[in-house]
């Protein structure tokens, strides 16, 4: 178990790394220059923003002396990481398709994994200046008006000042709201939604890119999120602890409570997430 001093040190580093990476992403997002788009082995796009954010986070978090597993470093062999009891799980730019579409729905995801479970989670939404963070057993929090900053150096009191504990509500919305991906839905997604709407016919659909869907669940802005297409561990680690510390749950379709991490294969099973007030 990490002590408070260790936890505080790691939270501060993750928080500042996320904001600095967000600043670099926004520079590219709002710039005039065109940039190349490559296709990864899983047929998803990657840009200079992904690569630059990865390098920035990797360099900044190196001062923690904790190893890092990132989407842009996905080729790390299982034999090298199988015995890690503490490591960073990072998606430097989650929602690359939304970044390319220009809709602002992208995030920076940083999770600290302890014994293969999320222990700290930070999700920064740079376009709307919101940051969400959670610590295992200590709750989930939102801070607004956090502008992208290349030299972000928040200390612990600054991180905690003017935060709001989530969820923001004390009951489910009526009608309930179902979150789905903006770019990655499948026939199975809509079949699952149809089953929900058979019970909740007035349910509203909310399309949203990136891990921001976990944040909306944590807030209580939506009640349920259905995911039936490909995700990796770095897509969900920060979001899962943010949601769970706000009282919600992640339920894999193959059973069990919560997702498993640092597996041989870094793919996630399909899953459904529920907010605190919708079970």
C-alpha cells in the first residue's frame, strides 16, 4: 500500500503531466499547419499530437522512477512488465478521431496502477479546460477552468482548491441518458441499447468521444455507457477509477466486476458502465 506522501507525490506528477500534454495537443489542434496522419496496426489513426504528448508525458513522469505503459509504447513485451507492481498506464491522446474531426472531444488519460488495479486516475479535457481525478478510497473530483499550460506546476493545495466531489447529483436523470461512442459503435451496441429502451422507452442517446464518457458517468450527467467495440487497457484505466470512486461500476460482458489490467493481451472485453444511481 502506498503511503500518503507517495500518493501525493504521484498525483501531483500525473496532474501536471496531463495539463502539459494537453497544452501541446491544443497547440497542434488550433494551429494552421496540416499534419500527417499514420495508421497503426489496429487500423486506428495516429498523429504528431499523439506522439508529442506521449514523449512529453514519458519525460515528465520519468522523475517518479515508475515504469510507464502507453498506447504509443504498446509493443512492450509481457515478460518485461508482468511483475510490475507499480506503473503508469497512459493514453496521451484518447479520441484521435475526434481530434481529427475538430469537435474537441479528446482527452489525456493517466492512471497509476498498483498491483494491476487503478490507484490514481487523471483525465484532462483540454478543449473545455476540465480535469477529473480520483484516488483509490478517497473519492473522485472535478476542477474547472484549468487552462492548458506548457509549464504547469500545480502543488497539492492548488490541485485540491476549488474542486467539486462527484457525482454532482443525488438521483438518476429522468429520462435516463445512455452514452455511446461517437465513432466506434457496432450492431451489438444498438442491440444492447434496444434492450435498455424496452425498459426505459424515453431514454436519450448521448454520443461522445473519448474517455470523457467515464467523466459524464461520474458526474451523473449520463446513467449508462455501452461499449461493444475495440478498446485497450489505457483507454479505460483512468476512467474506471474515476467512475468507481464516484460510486459507479464497470461490468465486463464476460462477467466479473471491473476490468483486468496488465494482461498478456492488452485488449479489453466489451463492457457496460453504470453511474452511482442507475443499477
